[in-house]
């Protein structure tokens, strides 16, 4: 029994450390777009991120967590030796943490999700046996890493194209913006709320049926859109600033929209990425508690809360500096462009979260930014960096796998 | 620590291009005061302004080099890189011509004959107007990028360019008039001075020509 407590404490420590790292680094990508476009101040961004990352993690983080926890390793094969799963998950957390530390020191654009999935596949395939990996599921996940940036890019392209046609290319863009931006707010809120209700509420023990879900989502989204519309009506043109940039006031209207998409993005990020930290932890807890592998124990909600808290602490300690730095660098992403990217990415990620697929938030967002770029919205995109992302994508999986195999073998020989 | 999202954005050439055209215009604008001083034969002031023009031209040149260096082939932009580089080049030439003409006048301590002085100063002013209109047009670049090169913004820029063309035509007319006025009195002047006066008129007129070419380059961007 004592050994189990040690495992749980170790896993919790590693998991919270991972969550902290995600909060310190990854969240910046989700929030910096809003700060860079001056839709939010740093302080507001931290607040939005803290609240919505946490909500996303707790309300919609369950599906992905259960995929990481039991969707990749075929737990049936381990029923004879449950401790192997514990060692493996500990090794995965440790190797993901190590790899992310190395990568961020070197400035490589690696993904937390790719690392942890690579690590779990690694220890399972080599440490236990090739058959221990649910290759079908892993295949789906890897496919989604290609599909999610493409989807986000496609949606972002459509959204930004519609913004150009309906608003920016019109004779009176300000009047058009005031008319259409509430509609975009409605769409953004509706998507996020609907997916949360349909996919997330089950985990907190609520199930209200599909029709009711739609009604509720429409209601909440309409309420948010009305609040947004009121805020927009109060924006008065600033003639002096408009002389310098014609779209100054229009962008301020979009900034209202961007507050909503920033919340969506933080929510989406929390719903998908918290699983990277606490999925392995959840697996360790379930084995340690019951002593058997693959028990149908539900995911304890406090684990999600722990992950959410870890992210928020990471955000508060280091994340704000990263947000500030990144925000300063991406001024090209004005609210009209940033919202399109954020909305597309958030939608893609939340749908993936609802389906239980761990995707890379950053890569999805990069895909969305490229989509806006393809709609001729971004002044200059550095394709070398896009290439580097692709390379790191390919390197990360074996690297995570290699490290986790080593840690797994070490744990196996030293732990009781 | 590097961040993917921050690095994916290449340095945008738009603001630097707008800044560059502003420097080129400020350089050309000095010609008004420069030639006024030449007509007054106030050579101290002429020397001072000549230095300022050289400094501004140098500044424009440096910015041009900087923009070029920051525009690698790997950048993905809504308009071809080549078109932007050529726009930059003609913008820079407005400053170059300004420096050339001021250098020539200052170096030879040239005098503008009183008979054509007023017309000549007006001719210079119109060339500076052309440069100013070029600046006004290029300053719409940011809005053009935002609106994806379509709609109302394109119409606006087209009208700005049309206005620029009109100014350039006006400078051409004035240039022709000035030449014939000079022809009338050239017998009374030193032959070498006359040759260089024609040269000064030609070089000054090229500022408006370059401004017009800025307009042509912008039009090319619009057609993408």
C-alpha cells in the first residue's frame, strides 16, 4: 500500500510540474494573439486565461484525459503486472518534461502533445511489447496532427475571407463591422458552448439531452452576442487616429470580438492540453487505487482541478512574461485577423477535445494563422519557421519515445 | 526562448516601406528651400540644406538596404516580393534625384537666371507635390494589406494614383515651358551654364517621374 502512495505522489508531482510548464509556455500561444493585437492588456489576458483554462480543463478536459490515460496503451495486456503501467506513465511524464525543457532551451518549436504521446507509445512498444500499443488509436491521433492544422487553416481562411468581403472592402467598414461583428460573436460563443455542453457536462455529471443542449447553447451565445453588441455600439470613431490608419476604429470593434475568441481559445487550450499533464497521473491513480489495470473507475474530478490549477500557477509565475514577449512580436495580427485565427483554432481544438483526440494547440493555431495568410491577410509569414515546425514534429515523437524507454527501464529496476 | 507563434511572422515590409517613402519625400521637400536659397544666392544656407539632403538620402539608402535584408525569399506575402522591392527602388530614386540635382547646383554654384526664377521655383514645388502624393499613396499600403487588396480601399488608392498622374503631367508641361523660356534667353548666358541649367531642369523633373513610377508600382500591386 505504501508503495502506491509513493507512486501517486510522484505522479502528482510530475503531473503538476508538467501542467505548470504548459501554463508557463503553451498558454502564451493561446493568449498572446489577444495581447499582441491590444484587445486585452496583459493583466486581463492573465485573468481570462486563468478562468477559462481552468474551466476548459475541468468542464471539457475529460475526454482527452481518458484517451491519454487508457486509449493508447492496451491495458488488458497489463492485467498481470499493473506496476508496469505505473512505471510507464511516470516515465512518460518525466521524459515529456525533460524533452520540453531541452527543446525550449534550444528554441525548438515542439508540442507538448506530441511529446507525451510519443513517450507513452515509446514505453509501451519497447518496454512492454509492440502489441501493447493500440496502433489504430495512435494512428487516428497522428492523423489528427495533420488534419487539425489543415482544418483550422481552412476555417480561418473562410472566416477572414468573409470579414474582407462583408466588412473591410466595403465603403463604410465601420457600419458594416458594427452590423456583422455581433454575428461572429454569436458564432464563436455558440460553437464553444455547444461542444462543452454536449461533450463536457457528462464528466461533471450533467446530461441534458441534445435538443436542450442546442437551446441552451443558442441562449447563452445570444446573451453574449447582445452584451458584445452593446459594447460595440458604445465605440465612437477616433478621427485623429483614423487619419493614420483608416481601420483604427474598425479594429476596435473587432477587439470586442477578440475578447470572446480569447476566452474560447483559453477554454479550448485548457480542454485539450491539461490532459497531457494529468492523463498519465489519472492512469497511475486508477491503478494504484484499485490495484488492477483497466478498471472502469471514473476520472476523479479533483485530478482535473489539480491540472487546471497547475496551469494557472504556471501562467501566473512565468506565463505572463512569455505572453508579453510573444504579444510584442505579433503585432501583425490585428484584431480582425487575430480573431479569425483564434476562432478557427479554438473551434478545431474544442471539437478534437470533445472527440477525445489530443491535438497540438500551437500547431493548430499556426495552421489557422497560415489560413489567414492565404486569405491575403498577413503581411509576411516566415516559411522557414513553418518548415522548422514540421521538422520538430518529426523529431519529437522518437525523442519522447526514446527518453521514456530509458526512464521506464530505470524505474523498473529501482522502484519496488 | 524562441516561440513558434512569434517567429512565424516575418518582419512585415509594410511599415518600413511607408517609413522609407516618408524619408524620400522629406528629402525631396528640401528642394523648395534649397532653390529659394539658390535664387537668393545665399550660399551658406544652400550648403546647409545640401548637407541635410545628403543626410536624408543616406538615411533612405540605409533603410532601403535594411528592408531588402529583411525580405528573404522564404517570406510568404500577399503580393510578390519582387514588386515590393521595385516599389522600394523607385521610392529611393526620388531621394537619389534630389541629391543629384542639389549636388550639381551646389558644386557649380549655379545661378538661376532671374527671368525664369519664379517659374523654376514653381516647377520645383510641383515636383515636390508629386513626391508628396506618392507618399500619400504608399501610406495606404497598410490598409491595402488589411483589406486584402480589394473593395473601397482599392478605389481610394486608384484615385490617389490618378491625382499623382495629373501632378506629373503638370510638371511635364511646366518643364517644357521652362525649357522654351530658357531657350529664349540662352544667348545671353554662358554656354556651359546653359547646358547645366537644362540638366538641372531635367533632373528635377525626374523626381516627379519617379513619383509617378511609385504610382505605377502600386497599381501593379493592386492588380494581384
